[in-house]
C-alpha cells in the first residue's frame, strides 16, 4: 500500500493509503445548531482512512459527521464517524475518525476485496 503522507486531496500519489474506485450509496448525518441534518450521495473512492463522494448538499471542512455505508457482500451497514477534510462544490472527502476493532476489520476486508477487482 502507498504509505506516503496525505497532503492534498487531489494528489493520489500523496495519500497515506491507496484509494479504490467504488460506487455505493452514502448517508450522512450532521448536527448543526442542535438540529440533525441528513444528506445522501454516491461514493467515488474508498480507502483504509476515508471515502470520497458527491452529496445532495454541502458540508463544511472540519465538520464531524456520522456516515452510513452499504457495501455489497457486507450484511450490515458500516456506521462510522468521520470529519470532512475537503469540499469542492458537492464533492466531499471524509477521513474516518476513531474506529472500533470491528470497523477496522470491515474496512480492511472491503479494501482487500476492492484491490482484487483492479
């Protein structure tokens, strides 16, 4: 895997981990001013440390969100907290926050499956 430091969302050679193309539905929940807002969208890439995709609305860099990701072959939703690392219009990049061992195992298995498809 590519372990060079992540510096720029647009430079794939600068990522810490390989990103794999994937098209899945993303559900995003964020709390603002004491209210819960929900957005949805489609992913375009996934890796050990995060996911990128296009959403139905805009989030701000630095916002912490709850993601729900449905992968083929995984029986339950992957529910994980993430921070918005960048936004370009409706395109967003998320970095996963603290993960449970179970979430880490699921993410690793997904990445292994995606790597086989390349």
